[in-house]
C-alpha cells in the first residue's frame, strides 16, 4: 500500500517517438507511442475520462477551491504526456487536436481519424491487388503482388497464405 507521505514524481519522456505521425505511418507510430505510454505506466491517460480523479473530493472542497491532490498530479502528468504526443505529430495533426484538454481526447481523435482512413486504404489496396495482372516478367509481377500484400499487412489487414496464392494465380494469363 502506498504511503500518504509519498511524493508524486511525474514521468518525463527523454526523447520523442522515433517517427513523426504522418498520413502514412499511424499504426507504426501508435505502436511506438503506446509501448512508451504503457512502459511509463500511463495507459490510464489514454483510455478515457473515467480515469481522471475527481477535481474535488467534497462539496466543501469545491466551495473552498481545495483541489484533490490526485487530480493535480494526474493533470500534471497528463500535460507532460500531451506535450510529448504533440511533439511527435506532423503539424496537420496538431491543428486537428487543438482544443483537446486531455491526452485521451487526442488519442481518441487520432484513432477515429485513422480508422476511417485505414478502411479506405484497405479497400484501395484490395482493388489494386485484384486488378494487378502479369504484364512483364514473372518476377516483376510477384514483386508487385508482394508490395501490395505487405502494405495490407502493415495496416493490420493481412492476407492468409491461401488468399495470397489465389491473388497470384488470378493475375496470371490463362496460358
């Protein structure tokens, strides 16, 4: 059990995420960010507002503006996390999260935005895969298929081995 006399020591981040968040790397960026957040035991800051301690513990505290120390600590840590997240984003995403007070709000906006973007990209890649036909050498054709299959895997929509093989044969001429 924690001692009442324990001093709060906020987690600081020694470095930014190794890649800036852009339109093309959300899953990689999110994995790096989430790993660091969990490594610092700060997951509660990105799961939603239910993790935020009450600002005041009693009506009397509210009347005297006596803020809950747990709330102050959470707010301080969340501001450090929010700053770290913002530093790791391309400017176009910073603009999109202006007005977010808490880290969990930033996290939710990014996940919502990229979820819709990812669904569109998956559809585009699957259509591209279906329309890919062998026109040059077999090795060039297999490289094209492999690049599309790897792109689908990178956005968390991998093909099964059977689907991969079917796509290869579907694009071959009927010789």
